[in-house]
């Protein structure tokens, strides 16, 4: 896989979405081909995949000639990064490639890092919430890369409020979990942690896969004000930049 920009001004550069449209396949499938090297590509300084039109046309020619398109990368060996077909939590449409992206960061079960701990501490301060987390979601766990006010290091995936947050494009805010049918029976609500309020912002890699969230929690019902949501989103943007550095 090339890491430098190819030459040739007569060979247009395509985004992943444009390549997928030409190939007639899903964006997630194209992303897997790009990431595995089956479709030669490179990354821009901003971390976005790009591919030459000639490479896409070669695949189209192979397809027209009834040759097979590249096989998808082999499924990960670790079951934790394999999708679970029947589960008790919502899954984004790109769950397979999302899990591969989480694995690629190498952060799950890694040691604490000050840069992430500073962000969760700031999140509690700007929202006046007693708890904050930076989460990464595997198929089995919600693992906390950083946590403030929470002793647990992880939870089962189907306990994760963040599973609901990562299927959204905008922040998720749960004002009173006891009155929300999605969470009223959740062990995080009924157990010792007694979560009543949650607000979470998805953390996405350069390909748009939601790796986890930056979230804040409280033991009392509440609602964030506009400026508090904006501050949480700003901190999430910094966390996103740090995660992307691990996935490149």
C-alpha cells in the first residue's frame, strides 16, 4: 500500500465514497479493500483514504471480465472484534469495519494516558457532572480508556449507553434514565452506580467509524445547557484527534 501521493494529473483522485459508487459496492466494503491493500490507496495528511481512478477501473474491468473482485479481509481472530449477529444492543451499519478500526487503535486494555485523563477531568468540570468516561466499544465490552468518578474499568457491551450514542450523528442525552424504557432496567441504573443522567459524543476515526464516546454521567436527572454541550463536543474533538493518531 502506497503511503505517498501517486503522480499523474490525468488520473483523478477519488474519495472512498466515490470509489464505492463506481464499483457498485457498499462504502464499508470499499473501506475494507482500501485498508487491507486489496485496492491500492494512500492517506492524506488529515487521515482520509484516497484512491486513483485507474485502480478502480482495473477492478471494474476485472468485474466486467467475470473475474472475482478482491476478497474481504479475513475476519479478526479475536472474538472480541467480531460482530455479534444477535445481541441486546443497537449496532451501527458499519459494525464489522468499526470493530476492526477499534482493534487497529491498539488501545483496548492499554495503560492509562494523561492526555485522555485530562479530557475526562475537564469534561466533569465544564458540565458539572461527577463522572466522565472515554469509552471504546468492542463486540463484548464497553472498556474505559479513561474514567473519572467511576471505579469500574469496563462493563458488558449490552449495558453501554454508548452503544446507543454511536449509532447517532449528534450527541445523545438521557435526562432521566429511570424514565427511559431503553435504560430503566440497566444495571448501571439499578445497581450501585445509580446512573440517572447521560450525555455522550461519538468519537470517530478518519473513515467515520465510531470507536466509542466521550461521555458524562450524573446520579440526578438533569439537562445540559447549550454551552455545556458545545464544550463537551470540543473536548470530544480533541479525544478524536488522539484516537486517530493511534489508528494511522
